[in-house]
């Protein structure tokens, strides 16, 4: 998993492979550190290299959402693979997150 900060784009998270309990925990932990350093900024999670997401990965996204103040920028999920996008639709995450597909 790669996480970086860009002044224009905010925090960019790039999980690869499985987005499960371990990856979700790492994502939350590292993103929280960036939020402490840079404040409430846009978070973009680029899912193009994520091959599988389970309920723990979804839980991590929800934890991140709750770490942000209500008036802060949203969390954007970009480039999910079809299987990951279908899971997000089944869990109705499209109502909570901005989701951009290819």
C-alpha cells in the first residue's frame, strides 16, 4: 500500500492486492497520520490495483469516513475493478462515497 500527500489532491491512498483486515488497518493507521499532519483534506483511494475487498476493507473505509469532521471534503474512491465496484454497489457505498469508475 502506498500513501502520499499532494497539496492539490490531498491524501492519495493506493492499496494493492487484497483490501482485507490487515490492509484496512494499515490504511486507517497511515491515513490518520497524514490527517494529523495536514488536517482535514480530500482523501482519494485509488482502487485500480485492488483485486479483492472484503467486509474488513469496507469497514476501514467507514472508519476513515468517521475520522473526518462533517464539513470536511469527502472520500473519493476511484478506478475500482468490476468485482470491487459491484461489492460497493451491493453495500450501497455509492450513497456514502464519491465513486469514479474508468
